[in-house]
């Protein structure tokens, strides 16, 4: 266990991450962290004022990996894709992140501001105005969150056998629909019983997000890149 002299903000954040990953975000409280770290709650207040600031620090720490080192020779869209892929990756590892985002003011996060500024710069290279770029970066953020929130599978299953049974029940539900009214849905029902390929799901979702941005960028010209409003 850590003691008060060895406690740092980083060790506090790392313990909060460990607890949230193992249990839930709701389990992260100042009292619980103090117990886990072997210190008094007052020792934590040297590093964070309250639970709200703790969550700000936690979100800031998690988002730090979203702005990685880029290959300077890579085109803007390739670098932007790396950022979105990194965002999806960190949310897959820490499934409570969308909920955490809703609990903090994102503009208080240095890592969020850094990622947003980098995305705006990359999008300006693609011919987007700053206003358009901000809208695109917001779309990418919420699109990535939606991908993670709606990951296919059976989150309520306690075992592979139970997950397989849940998929079977879903297939049967779709197959009971009138085939003359909903032929494509009934045909699709066969796929419901297959175990989802999550890597393929995320790769396809990332392609959908980025292809939309790239298609719009193809209609833009670099001359509008530094303007704050659309032409």
C-alpha cells in the first residue's frame, strides 16, 4: 500500500483507473480510494479538491493517448484516422469513458483541448473552415462513442454459453417477423446467431466515420481552410 508521503496525483489517478476498470466508475470515491491506498481521505485532498476534480483528472489522463506522435509525411486524413482509432481504442479499454465525459466539462481537460486543436489543424489542411472542422471533430467524437456504446454482443451474458443462447433468441425473434413484409430482416436473422467479430466491427465503423469526412473534404479547397465560417 502507498502511504501519505509517497502518494502523488499520478498514483491516485492510476488507482482510480484500476478501481473503475475492475468494478465501475461509481465505485470511485475519495473514501474508497483512501482505503485502497492506505491513507486518510485528507491525504487525497492535497492532490484533488473533490470527486469532481478527480474525475476531471481521470478523463484528462485517459485522453492523453489520443494525440500520438505522427509520421510528419503522412497526409492529414491518415493522421486524423490515427487519432480516431486511438480514441476508439481507449474507450474500448475503459468502457465507462462516454459516461465520464458526460460528468466533466471537456474544455477543462488539457488533453481534450490538445486533441481538438490538433484535429482542427488537420481538418484545415483538408480544406475545412474552422467552424466546419469543429463540427467534424464533434461528429467524430460522438461517432466513436456511439460505436463503443453499441458494440455488438451480449453484455448481460455471464458465460459464452449464455451469450450463445441470447444470440439464438434474438435470431428467433427476427425470424418470427412476416417474411413477406420484412424479407431482408428475416434473411439477416441468420447472422444474429454468429459470434460478432469485434475487430471487423470497429474497422468497418472507423471506415464509415472517416469516409464521410474524406468525401466532404474532396469537395473543399485549401483556400477556405483558415476561414472561420463556411463560404
